[in-house]
């Protein structure tokens, strides 16, 4: 796709600006060679568009050669910029803006569209349409490779598909300062439980009555991980504590790590987390 092009005549304007592909941002720059501010703004627009990975294009209209077009769009002074999406003007300005101002303006336009797309993807995910949600997130990440919302949703999709390695890789990309970090940590915890359970060969039957007195502690540990992997967090916490009561030295750190991960999933200040955090502390430190 050509990012920067000249427009000559109404038919070309209609084809390349009004009828441009869906959701593409088209910047129509009305200018003239003799216009000093136009010579300042033009290179700024070109630079910004070239760095936007195809999410916007620049259509340049020489007003001296396109008087009818200029009259139709009521151009009274230049430079005049009209920004189109889906055939409609979404923003416009006159005069030369700085590079920072142009970037901010375009970012607001494009991000608003991305937010709408990601809301749609989240709705699809909640409704079970993993393919539709994944397709939207993929297209967003092609435009914005570091979009944390899309990355997080892709991690959730991978987890739902039991693609644990991909889920962990995606969740690990979201840093502490980014939106969604807490959810990413929950995904990493769920991946850890699911992988532990898979390694144990799914050692737990949710309806099985466990004999914590006679069973091997390693087997009980595997069952505790599998219960957590199934979302049976209270049952898992009880089993971890039962093992801890029998052998703090061997399992203390591992159980502490696992239980803290469950606390992050159920909510650090939830009644369940508060109750079992206190029980854990009593066994570890009393």
C-alpha cells in the first residue's frame, strides 16, 4: 500500500480518500508550492505517516491544480488538513502544527478505533468466539506491537486453548507499570498450576475423598496442584496446608509460593486469601 500519494481530480479523491479501505485513516493535505507553512507541515505529515505502520496514509492535494476540489471542501486558507475514516471527516485543522501536535492528534484518532476493536474482541472472548477475538488482537498487534490490552487478551486466549507456553510468553511481556499487570500475574499463576498438573498426569479426581494421613506427600502435592489447575482453590489450599503440617522443611517454600499464587488469583484481600494467609503464617513461623 502506498502511504503518500498525490490527488488529481474529484474521481481520484473519491476513490482514494472517500472510498478508501474500511477503518483506514486518510489525511487529506490541501497545500500549494508557494505556501511557506505548507512547506513546513508537509514533511512533518510525511514523516509521521511513514512511521505509523500503514494505519494512516497521506493524500496531497495541490489547490492550484484542484480548484474545484478545494471549493467543494470549502478550503479558505492553506495548509488545510481534513482527516477521513470510512468516508467521513473525523478531524480537521488549518495551519502548520508541530510534529508532536500531529502525533497526538493522529494517536487520539487511531487509539479510539483500536479501543473499539479491543472491546469487540473482549466481547467475542467472553462469548466463546476465540478465533474472532484472536483475529482482532492479531490485527491490533500488527499496528501496535506493544499494546498491552491486546497482548493480555491473546494470553487469555492461549490459556483457554491450553497453549501454556504461549500464554506464559505473552503474559510475561506485560510489565509492572502497564495496564493489566495484575491479570498477567494471574495468568502466569494459572499456567504454573496447569503445567504442574499436566506433569503429574492429572493426579486429582475432584470428587475423590483424600486420605491425608496415609497418602504419599508427593502425591498429595500433585493433587493440590491439579485442584488449583481446575479452579478448586479452597480444596487446593486445604491440601497444601495438610502437607505443610507433615513436612515443613521439605515443602515449606514450594507451598508458600503456590499458596501466594492462589491468593493472587482469588484476590489478595479476599476473605479466602486472608483466612489461608493467616493459617500459612502460623504453620511457617510459629
